[in-house]
C-alpha cells in the first residue's frame, strides 16, 4: 500500500508483485461492448500508453523507496515471473503462479513453498529454490541500515521482512522453507511477506559472492541501466529489446517462458507528455491500449469507432487526513493552531464525515463513476477481503452533524462553530493539477460550511503535500491509498503514530489491538477473515481518516486488440497481462 494521487497514479510496486503478471475479471462496467471473441492469432504489435510524464527508470525487481512505482513494476514483471499471482478478487492463483503450493504450519511460523517445474531462465538454467534463497539474501542485505546507496530496499518493514524471518532454506531444486521468528497470520505473511520473494537468476546476478557491499553497489547501478547484459537472462513472458527514457520501452516474447506464451510479436510502452497528447495519439491510432483522461470524459465519443472503453475500479480508497498531532516531541509534526486536540475528538470527525456529500462529489468530479467509501475497502471491485455486512455509518447529513457538535458545547458565532477560545476553522491543502480535485475540495468546503466549520482551500502539487505530512499542516486531500495486491490490514496506516503512513498522529488502543489480531495465526481462513472484518468495522466506526470517493480508470482498447478478458488491469493488483493480449488481423 502507498499514498497515491487520484490524478497521478504512481502506485507502490512492492505490494503489487503478487499478481502483476495476471489480469483478472473484476467488477467493472463497460460503456461499449467488445466484439465477439475469435480464436487468438499470433503476431502484431501493441503500443500501450503510460500515464502522462511517467518514466520507467528502475529495471531490477528489488526496488528502493525513491523508484518504487507501478510502471517500473510493469517492466520488471514482464521479465521476471513473480512467486505469487492473484485472481482479480484477491485469491491466490496457484495455476498461474510460480509457486504451485504454499503450506504453512498451524503456528504460522513455517511455510513450505513448492515451485512449478518447467520454468527456466533464458540462459537454459532452471529456476530453482536456490535462486529464491539468493533473492532472500539480497533482500536481507539491501534492507540493512548500512546498505550502500541507492538502497535500502523499499520492502524493509513490510510483511515482517526482514526482521521476522529466521531462515530461508532450499529443501531441493523445487522447494524451500521459510521459518519465522514468531507466530504470524498465515494469509498476511503470504500476501505481504512471501510475495516479495521474486526469484532472481543467481547465475547472473551473484557477481560478488564474498562481498555484499560490492554486490549491492553493482546492483544499484544495473537497476537503472536497461542496456546491462544481465537483462538478457529472464524467466518472464517477455524480453526487453530497447529502452529510451522519456520515449518508449520495447519488448518481444521470451521463447523459453514456461507459462502462457505471448501472442503478440512486440509490446511497446510509450511515454506521453500529457493527457491531451495521449488522447490525440488515440484519435490517430498510434496507441492500441491507452486511457481516457477524466477531464476528457465528455469527448469519449470521438474514440468510439475504433476503441472499446471500460470503466474499471481498483482496490483503493480516497481519504482526507486530519492532523491529530499535538504535544508531539517533534514539533514540526504538530498541527498548526493547536487543532490536533480538536481532531482527536471522535465526535468532531463524525460531524465532519456527515458534512461530506460523496454522491455530489462523485457526480461533479468523476461523472458518477467513482466508488463512494465507508471504510478501507471499497464495495467495488469484488474482493475476498470485503465484509458485505459493512454499512455506511455516517451518511451525508450536515444538520445532524451540526447538532452533534452543539451537543458537545459548540455554538455558531458569526457562522463558525466556537467553544471557548477554540474555533472549527481550518485550512485544507488539496492536490493541484486536475479540475476534479478543485471540484471535490469546493464541495467539501461547502458541506462543512453548513455545519459551521469554516475551511480555507490551498492547492499544492501532490509531491508537496506528501512532504507536508512531515511538517506542520491541518488537513490534506491528497488522494488516497492503493492496496496494490497486499493483505488489507492497518499496521502501517493506523497502528503506531509516526510509523509507516500514520503521519496524522492517530492512535486508539482498541484499533492497535484489532490490528494485532489480524497478524496472529488462525486455524482456518474464515477465522483469519473474521479478524480482518472486525478491524474493518472499527476503522469505519472510529474514522482515523475521513472518506471521499475514489475515481475509476477509463481504459481505451483498440477494437483490433483482444485482452483475454474484459479488463486491461487486474482490479485487485492494478497489474496487467499482455502475454494474453492478441491482435486480430
């Protein structure tokens, strides 16, 4: 999981490694019906547009924090097959994973992983458990605080990696065992821990076997150099033939791939300077798989003759952060004007949630295609982790919100709720760059004004707002959290203040206890799921953040391109599956 903007979707790649190689049939809606499928044909070229101003700049499957993006992961997963792939609803797809089975013990301290046979590196060496052990040794070393630049590894601290792993041992050529230091929820570790073990060819990358510092320094250079000969040896469905920064990245099928071999002869990721430039390229047929910018929704009919449009929702949620830090020893974290003590009151957050008209925001900003939120998991796309019993606890009702504030001693003075020397008067910093964000922020301000909450608006770039979370601020509407294939629990979100993404200073001992329960081992998957449901219910009740809609992605696919199912991206992981795409002649 990672904070992501609604208009700059540079999502975390770390949590996407489990399933990027596979797209699934998630819950989406089509605005046009694809033509009847025919038998897949081999050959042809597919050009896929990357989001505006998006570069691929890191090619090695282990990433550092600075270069951890979805689109780097796209490239890596074309060349290196992940250990685990996921269905669109989040279930592990063992048929298409490199792992044929994962068998944890009852205590959740040991995981025996068996690999599918028949996968080889393109230099003829088999993919073995020793490659996994080699990968683990790199992860462990790159996670260390003294790892050379450009490390440390971005996955350090996620899924118990590396501190909770006692050992990784090869039992034979196609099986290995991971032993943990303490009992752990089996599902959580599979999704957030084991998913990071993408095998790497030891025969290629183990250049300095007796000097890990030299090894990591070399790998850091190789990671950003697409011309390195190391990338000639892969086990994924594609091989990279060329990469030109800010232009395009070209791939051809890997003939030795042990899984579903690609139909197309060539796949190209194309750089785009802007959403308008990408739209123009769609109109002229230069792109076969692209996207419709939210701002150009009204122009979608211009593409209908040659493209099929799908409205696809991903596993993510939109939120507004309120800064609850007050009296923090690190003064820069404290909310300006002492408002942290105001936001710590649940009734204040409840009233503010009642002032958010999600349906109006959805209509004005996202053409009615967004998903309104009640908690950390949306109702769409369908997911095995979503609790269908979860209800919206604080629907839009500003009159009720105002009465709630008044019942706690607040009264309007010149249009502003006041209590003693305190006023419900805040600044909301929101992400610039898209009219949809302006509309959302304006509607937030209007809804809260009906409750006597006065909010001033300030637009800032997404990167600036993310930086503000380590400085003084009051409220932020930056975007939201994309789960990206990870197990949706909250240690890095709402656990300990200052840890992970909990920059807002939220803490509730009940929440901490419920999060801890989602990390414990269980005898059955249903018991594990119930612990997750209990956590989700409390998140919806306690409002560690305020909920706003999360927009969809509008994918445009040329009518000559068939993508194996209705959807370009796996809605659970945001991953793609171009080895299933084919072009009709």
